C-alpha cells in the first residue's frame, strides 16, 4: 500500500493545491504529469521506472504507426517483459524445478544474475493497459497522438499501483474534460470516496489481516465454529483491502475531476458465480474477457471449447495475481465454477432445468452457495494447495484433529 | 439487499442536496478541529490510576505512547519540594513477574518516603537510556529536581537515538523540540545513518516524516486519547476479542510468577541470553579471555553520547544481575567473562560520571527466570536502590553546601 505512506500524504496536498490553482488545461496536465513521474520514481526507483518508460515508448510508437505487424510486435514485447520480470523464477522453481530440481536450480542461478531484486513496480498493470491500448488500435481504434496524454495514461498515479485497469477510450476524454475547469462536485465526492477507502483499508482490512494472519497457523487449534468465522474474515479481508484501495484510487482521480472505472459492486451479494465476476475486480475481469476469452473464441465454438476457453482465461487471471500454483488453482477453480454455473441446465437436461427453477425461487440458497464457493476459493488464493485443502477439510471436521 | 438500496438512496440524496463547496469546507474545518484537539490533548496527562506501562498501554498491544503522553504523565508527578525519581530500563524494571499490587517501583516509593515521587515508565524490551531517559532530558530544561534510574546488563546499552521498536519515541521528542541539543549524540546519529543500507533507510525516512508531520498535526496524540478513552481500533493478539474496548478499561494483568518458573522456563534460551550479554566484549584465545577492542570502543562511545554530561550525576545505572541458578550453569570461562564485562562496564560508567549500583545479593528464589524478579526480589532491589538514591541526594546536598 503506497497511499498510506507519509510521503504520499505530504506530497499530495501541495500537488492538489497547485493543480487546482493553475488556470490553464495544459498547465494542469503538466503539473499532473510531473507529480505522476515523481510518484512513480519515488516508489519504483530508477530500476523500476526505466523498463516502464521503454514499454510505454514502444507502445506509443507502435500505436502511432497503426501498422498491424508492428502493433502485434509491441504486444509481444509487453507480454514478454511481463513474463521476464514476473514469471522467470516461477518457471525455474515451480515448473522446471518440479520436473528436475537440479536443472531448476541452474536456471534460477542464471535468472538471478539477469533479473533485478524485485520486478518493476506494478508491471502487471502497466502491461495490461499497454496491451489493451495496442489491441484496440490494431482493431481500428484511434491511437493517442498527444504524447502528454499518452504519458498520463501510462503513469496516472492513482491507478498506477493496483488499478483499476483503465481503458484509454474512456480515460483520455475524461482527462481532457477534467483539466478544463474545477469540478467541485467531483472533488467533494472524491474526498468522501478517499475517506471511505482509507476507512475500509486501515480500520477494517488491516485489522482483519492481522487477525487472519495470526490464526492462519493455529487454524486446527481453534473451535470449528471459529474456523468458519475465520473463512468469513478472510473473504472480507481481501474484499475490504482491495476495494478500499480502489476507492482511494477512484476518489483521488475524482478529486482531479477524472473518472476511473469502478472495480467492485457489492460482490458478496452476487447470486451466482458469473454474477460475482461482474461485480469483483471488474476492470480485470472485463480485461480478461475482452483480451483473452473473446479472442480465444469465447462461447462461439461449442461447449467443450467454451469450458476450455473459460478455464484458460481464469487460470491466466489467477497467474496474474501471483507466480505460484495456488493462484493458478484459484483461477481454474473459478473457471470451472463459471462453466458449471453456465452449462448445468444444458448438460443435466430436465434435471438441470428443475434445479434452475428451484434455485430461482430461493435466492438465499443461490446467494449462500455463491458466497461459500467464493469463500472456499480464498483458501486457494491465500495458502499453498496442500494447506488450503487441509484447511478446507478442517472446516468440516467437528472437533479437534488428534 | 435493502442495505444496498438504502446506501444507494443516501448517495443519490447526497448528490442532489449537498453543496460540494460546503462539504469541502466541512472537511477542512473538521480536519483543523482534529488538529486543535490533538494539540490540546498533547498537553494533558492521558493516564488514569497509572503504575507502569503494562501490555495494554504499550507497544505489546500496538498502543504507542507519544512523547507528550509520557512527558505529561511524568510532569503530573512533580510535586514542589519532592525529588522526582524516573524509573527507566527494560522489563526487569517494568516489573515483569510482579502483579501491580506487588510492583517493585511502588515499593521503592514506600522505601523512599514522602520526600520523593516515583514514576515507572520503563518498557518491556527497552534499553538503558531509551524512552524514560529522553523524558528526563526533556524535563531537565525546566530545572526540576529529578533522579533517573535504569537497569542495565553488563555493557548492553543500545544506540542513543533508540532501538527497534522504541526508536519512534526519540524522533517524536526530537521533532517536537523536547530534546536538548547534544552534539556527541547528533554526530553519532549522523555517522550511524551513513552505515545504513537502503532497505533500512526507507522505513526510517517514513518514520522521520511521520514525526515531522505529527509535530504540526498531533494526530498521534489525538488517536491515543480516542484509543485510551473511547474505543480502540487495532486488533492485536493481546486484546483479541476486546480489541475495540478503550484501553482505560484494561487492567494491569501481568501475572505473578513464582520461583518454580526459574526451572520450568526454557533454560537453553535463557542461557543463550545470558551468554549474549558478555559475548561481544571478550574473545577466548588459547583458553584465555582477551578484550574485544571494537566492542569496548563502541561501548565507550555510546556512554559518551547516550546521556548528556550534566545529567549523569543524577543518573543511576543498576545491575540486578543474573539468577544464580543460570549463572551456575555457565562454564567457568563464561562466568569469568560475565563478571569481567560487568566490572569493566560499570567501572566505565563511573569514570564517565554516572552513578552505579551492582546488586549481587539476590538468590535464585528472587528470580522468575534468568533475569526477571519476583516481588521479593523486587523489594530487595527497591530497598538498595532507595538507599543509593538517598546517598546521591546527600552527596548533592553536601556539594551544594560546599
């Protein structure tokens, strides 16, 4: 979390005052860009900034060229950069190492010598935004010609670290409109949103984090009912943490008059798993839908292909969250969940239709099933596979293990 | 669902009816009001019925007393015509193992009688000249009659700007202007900061910023009042289900330990702790102990810059030693090393102008483990410390008469 650092607090106020005080649109954009660059450099360091500048330049120039081949090359470079910085150790440790540990170690040594100590800050978000931009331009969209606009789209500080993942076709018009005049209503709303985000993050999520981390390795020692409470706490921890962060980001942008896409819409009120993904991390799920699932064929090539496409897209979504098997398992779990949710009335025939009719009458059962499915999934998200399964078993163990 | 609809309606109502400029003004006024309250509470004594910094009002449960909190607490104990005795040091002087009704520092008050006022602000895990010493230094600006007492183990002293986790208090006092100018200490801090690796420097920079901002906004003082009197906001293992309960309602529940603990406690852990006190200062070469010049040079330097020269004559460093049960378990060379370190370190303290007291008549039954004292052990210490304090006072009076 970068927004709850004192540096940010101290830097933000003078920036906002200057931003609001500057009378011209261009002046506001320049001030905003300077602050974004200072913010990015402060938190990412030179080693984290340079790769992003290179990727941004490549994306900008490829987009300007409108050459489909060049754009495809640009997309490839962005994806390769993400793989290079984020997934090389995963490949050496958990893919090659799982088959041949000795070879895995050798690869790790090689990778250690070429990789920085940590991947560039928010490389996943940058890559997703650049890929989106290039893909849309390749499809015929108008590229961003103004370098100032592109730079701001690339390193816009509120969404830089953890999204929401922006769409340039929404962001640029919003930016152009915002810098024209101060929007007091947006500013006030943004301030309220920032406060609510900090409340969610610092007062609720951080406490749930301390609590769930403390009980994580004592899970088998706590009473069975408290294990279920732990599961609920875990599900709210990630929701409040992430949605709090998104609220701060969206609120900060709103304080400058800029609209960012919303990321959460009461996800735990979802009545099926598809509905959940329309409400959870919306900017990521729509990105995966638009740039992975649909290009793969979506649901246009029969049931088996639909299931495979969904599973692959969600496995990728899991891998995007972190370079470990448990994230992939979490993604697959949701991919399978969505497939079951969509296809069971067709696959089970009349029985499936009866189940569907029954569930449509009792929304509470639908809600409970969805919430439990999602909550069990968080075990996979937070813990290694074996530990997650062990915890899942313990939820249904009435008593204490011997 | 109803809740969601209600919140949506509320949002809609706010959008339609609230005047954004007024909201902004409200936020600014509210913020300034909080700052004013923070400044007000920074000048009040927070604690009620105070005996010591027990776990519920200290770092153990994430309640971090501010410099102002302790300064005002100590100031509230100043009575004209009485000598104020500030007790510092670590868990030994904090009274670990003694219930609040059998606390050694309360016994010290009884032993010293009406002419003295004792206040114990030692921390568990604190060093000799941390926390309490800085309060003593701050008070010395106002020329009160104060004696500072702290316990020490051999040559363990810590760096003068504070060690983890109490470093925050030094910088709190520094940026709020409580501490006096002390060139030797400032030179040491400057030199020490050049040795820090980047990964340690970043959190320190955040700490400095926090304390500088807090000097103006006093949010830590305000929040401590809220946590102490209204509601707490942090979940910790110690407060657990009562994490929202205001700290004022928590009783000092440090348990009374009996002497059987000496044998029951983790002996290897304690033996290693005892060994660590003397290890850095002598090395064994061919069965003989040779002084480690680097370790002693550092001790010498720290003695010079921990306490201001004019405050040393009113500073009493006490050694309560090690439980004989554990001391006997050391081999002869380790025992010799232990004694040599104690003699040399305390000799050095005397040469630098400090007062010292080595208590070596404690028996195994006076300890609950290798270093912490039972109430009986605490009472023995109290009587000897009281005698020494009187001696210091008499010496001062004689000097004044001359």
